[in-house]
C-alpha cells in the first residue's frame, strides 16, 4: 500500500488543483481530488480510494470497489452443493477453510444433518489454524506498509510451519477444499496430529519474537498510536465486525456469543481480545492477541482429538444431493469478521439463491467516515490497519 500511495500521487493528474484567476486578479483554487489506485494491485487486491484534499488533510473519502467482481453469488446458483465449495473458498483467499465452512454449515442446517463428533473437532482445529495463517499475513505485511521490512520475514517463517501441515492434510496450500457437506474429505494422515502440535508450539515461540520486534518499535508506535480512531458507534452503524470492531470496544465474537462447531466446549480457553482506543495500534494488538489465543485453541482441539476414539469424519451422501425447500442463514466468525450465507432452496440440487455477507465489504465502508479529517501521510497507516482482502469486498 505504501507503493500505492506513491503511485497514487503520480496519478493525481486524474484530479489535481484547478487554479483560476478571480475578480481583481486574485488566484482561486479548488480542492484536489486524488486517486489512490486502482492501477497497482495492492492490499491483497485492487482497491481505489477517491480522496478530496484540503491541503494535506483529507476532507472526503470514497472507497471505489468492484474491480475484481466475479459475480460469485450468481455462479453459486448454477452449481450443485458440492461444487459451490470451490467458489466459496476464494473470496477471502487468506481464509479459505473458514469460507468453505460457512457454506457447508448452511447446507447441513437445511438438511438437518448431524456431523460426526470427530469431524466437529477437526473442523474447529483447522478453522483456528486458518485464522493463524490469516493473521500472520497481516501482522507481517502491516509493518511493511509503514516501512518496516524485517517483520514480514518473521511472519512468513511462522506461516510456513502452519501452511505445511494444512497442505499435508488437505492437499492445497491456499484453497483447501477439505470441507464437505456432512463432514470432511477424508481422515488425517498418520502422525499428522503430532506434527501439527509441533508446528503450533513453534509458531507460538516465533510470535513472541515478532511481538518484540514490532510492538516495542517506537517508530511503529508513533505512526499508529492515536491514528485512525474508529468510534464504536461508527463500527455499529456500518456493521464493522471482527478484530477491527473489537479494537474499538465492540465486544462481539460469534464463537463465544453464538457458539458453533466445538466452541461451546472451549469456553475456558477462548478469550475475546478487545481494546478501547480504536486506533491503528489497537487493531494490530487485537490481531496479535487473537493469534495467540487461536494457537491455544488449536492445542485444546488436539488434546480433545487425542481422547476421541477412531470414527468417521463424514456422512454418506446420496449421489444427487438436494436441499429441502426453505431458507436458512449460517454465519461464522471468520478471521476478518462475520461471514454469513443466506441460502434459499427450491428443493433442487442447486441453490435458488445464495447471498454472501462478507466481513471486508462492511468493514471497508467505514473508511468514508474515518478518513475525513486525517492527514494524507496517515492514510496508508489507517488503510493497512483495516486488514481486508479485496476479493472479500468485491465477491
């Protein structure tokens, strides 16, 4: 994004100041309109910000989205319930497992289907490992956007530890395709749980190094403390969820407040990280705390799985899977916030309608309220602290 800001400055010719000579020869000027993007694929996708500047201060901000739009919700309607999983895991490509999970939970609810206990705990484990992968990307890339190069090497080292075990179990590095209606694709590889436990503990140690490197850096704190304060009432008004909302004191997490999977049994381990400041630093700290807790949840899931007897991880399904006529809504606490699927069925093998409520789409709208009044120099710090994926906005 820092690069975007530089290129966006070069692109200011799209707007610019309009200086004319007024009555009596006095110069009159209008506000500058500055386009940040979309010519550079930044921030995990293509986003454009249309800023109106009064000197060095932003007076208006408009996020312009849709450059990556693929019409996923319409594509859902022409694919059966097995095929839509491959589309659903791609809108937030850093949270593929969590995206798949929302779809299969919606279909299972329509079918009234019970999933084997072993699959429930495995899903919970993999969801938390996916959360760690997502958060580590932003914990490393956010300091990079503010000029700190080293943290991203630390975060990618730790990501690779988790990535390796996720790839081993599913066969995919980003798009896992491991969820199925009724459970999971297949049983775990031999020895996988032990290797996963080692990876979780290694990442926990590495996270401490990353924290020391970034959180104690006085330049990082100067660029983020008190910058881009999101008030809780604004978060509520725009439907902001996830770590961004919790950094503003909005104490809401579906894993605790409407438990699904095995989270109800993990209440003693689950901690919902919150802050009151609502600034860029608070958002980073919440993400860091959430990552630590996800590692603890993963350890607890591994302990529980070690106690469970061998058993199936999925249900047998008919060759042609049809959901009964009706409608349901399933939402999950995705890494970036609340992810929801509204499923309408006419009793066919394809959804009549499948509406996606993605976290990043709502979260990014709050920039139009947050950026006005701030300095252009702080725009990159604020934008980066919103931890979004553009595919999750554009769908």
